[in-house]
């Protein structure tokens, strides 16, 4: 495995060329800003996670146009809504910590299968795991289910509308592709990574186990061994730099309105850079996620930043170790076959 170190270190710092995704970034910003502003105006900022995760449907299909984009965003949005609703249901349980670990693994498994079959972009179940984990970490009651379903679903519909407004004004000339072959091995790998990371974080007693599960599944969606290891490293380094910015942004009391505009702005910047360098995107994703959480369920800043850092290192390390173990087993199998 030593020969893998040089290409991994080389790719770690590469800024990939490509056009600036200003249209995609603007669609994401609008899709997030409007539903969050509506909730703040209604005096219900605690419902903001539902709207935010519904708005994440706008992240999908950036390389598609017309009907294929609409279908992909609607599909991802439907599963995002289901993930949020299931998160509310599990969050209403008295002893939800270990139940959440198992259910997160199921979310990762199902999400990975659907993402592969429909060729989602961005690939993998990361945002489904994020949505379920963030929601389940907040105490709920069963009466929150219809509210969560309505707000998340409404936010998805708005995101799909914004993401396909141009296509509505033009005659669609493309059709969605067929289903890809199932990839159960990848889905199982994602589920195992989430299960190990969630169990480790829960057993240790860290405050936000879902950050570990998200960090564990993040590298597994990248194509190839080098990209997966680079993604794990980017997750750690980018998050650590993002925590420095988070400490500055979380210190002042911005209020719900200021927080909403800042979250939307960070979402726009993230989309502008994520295709060029994942680690740089994490510098902005980290404060965006923490601000979203503070809007719904404020926590002390110091422990919050510490939990995020520790769980990211834990989860990304588990994801990276799974990648390396899988490669080692593959090479052993090839040697035996040869």
C-alpha cells in the first residue's frame, strides 16, 4: 500500500479545473433562503432543519438538464423527506441513541442502492444520512411528524421548481436514463461504515454521533482508491479549518434572520468550490451546518466545536480504514487467484 501514498498526497492539493457553477450555486442559495425566511417570519426557527434538508434536493442533478434533472431532484427529495420523517419518529423515542445507530445504517444502505441505481449526482447516501442524523439528534414528539413531512416536502417542491425553472420555459429535449445495475457491495460498505462510526461515537458518549456517520460515509462515494483516501483527508482538514471560521461566525448573536442569510450565503460559496476542491468546500460547509443546528437547537459553542472536530476525525478515519481494508483484501484475492 506504500505506493498509494504519493498519488494520494499529490491529489490532496489539486484544484480541479472547470467552469464556475454560478447558476447551480444561485439555485441552491434561493432554494435554501426562501423556505428558511418563511419559517423565521412565522416565528418557528426550530423547524428550519426540515426546510433546509428539503432544500438539499437542489444539490442534485447539477450536470443534467430538463427532465433528467427534475426526476433526479424529485427522487432525491422524496428520500430526503422520508429520512427526515423517520428521524422525527426515532427522535420521539425515549431511548433513541442506539436505535438511531441501527436506523442510520439502514438509511445508508437503502440510500446507496437508490443513488447507484438512479446515478445520483452527487453520488451516495451522504445527505440522507445527514438529514436523518441531524433530525434524530433533536428531541421530538409524534405530533411533529406531519409538520416535518409538510415542511420538508414543501421545501423539496420549491427546490425542484427553482432548479427546473429554465426547463419549464423551454421545451424539454432530453429524457431521464434507465436504471443502472444494483451495487449491493457498495451499499453494504456504506452501511458498515455508518454502523461502526455511529456505534463508536455513541459508545464514547460524544454529543453528536451523526457527524461521525456523515464523515464515515463521505469518502466511500468517491470513485477509486486514491479519490476515496483524498476525500477522507479533505473531510478532516477542511472541517478543522472550517471550525476556525465557525468559532468566529458563531461568537456574535446574529439572530434568526442574520443566520438564515449567512447560511444561504455559505451554501452558495460551497457550490462554487465543491467541484474544484472538496476540502475547500468543507471550510464553508462546516460553519453552514453548525449555524443551521444553532438556529433550530442552540448549544454551547465550545463543546459544539469540539464534538464536530472529534467526530469528524473518528468518522473519516473509519471510512478511510474501510477503504484500505477493502483494497488489501482485493489484492490478496488477486494474488491467490494468480
